[in-house]
């Protein structure tokens, strides 16, 4: 069983070069949320050479659209969404300095190559654990695109947010490794 690694964003190259697939990580600090519609807007800003609504360098984006907030809580249930939907936009964000993403499911070859090139990682969060993950969010505020509702970009302050390294900067893929482990020879 591997040790648990504690990370505090913003992340550095030194933080990510030591991560390998299968590492269990607890994140404490600031992460940002964004899904499909927000990613499309971010990509349009990049294409127009305009400033992004937050400094993306060395940050983590969590692919999530939280459910409505319950009284006394900073955020509603907030489980990961399927990452492949952001794959068309991810390389451009990595080029701008994004260091990590959090979601569920595997990534495309283009994203894996971009992670290698720009020294970034992909963390998998447990699907189906949305209510439990929300307990790791201590503060939440909308920072951009309020009109998108649950898909607005939010700034989460998290404490011991649990993830697993699914893709590292070396091109390793936990999903491929898992399938290969159980294939018949």
C-alpha cells in the first residue's frame, strides 16, 4: 500500500515530477471547478488572446457541477464528471500553465501527450461519492460565469480532498495498467 501524499496548490514542477500513477493524494488549499460550458469559454478567451478570469498557472481544475447547496454547507454534493468531455480544451489550458485536473474516467492520447509536455497530472476522484467529497469543501465561491449555474467556475477551499494519480507526467495511465493487469495472456 502506497503512502498518502499531501499537496497544497498552487503546484510546482517539483510537486508533479514526484507523482506516479496509483499514488493516493490529499489536496488541501484552493482548487477551481469547471465543466464543458466553462471550458468552451476559457478556450475562446485563449483563442482571442484575452485574459482568463483567474490565474490558471500552477492550479488544479476539478470537473464538477455541484448540486444545490444545503443550509449550513458551502456546497452541495460535488462528485466528478467524465473528463473526456473536456479533452478537446485541456491541452490549451495545460499550455497556459494548468498543473492538474480532477475528474473521472480516462483521458485521450492528446491530453496524455500534453501532460507529458507541460508537466501536468490527472487525478481521479471517486465517482458515486459526491456527498462525501462535498464534506472536504470548506468554502466555495463563484469566480466566473455565474450565468452557467452549477457549471460556473468556482473557487473551492478544500481540506484533505482525496484523489488518485491516474496519469502522471511520464505518460503512464492507471486505467491502461488496470486493464492490462486483468487481461488473459
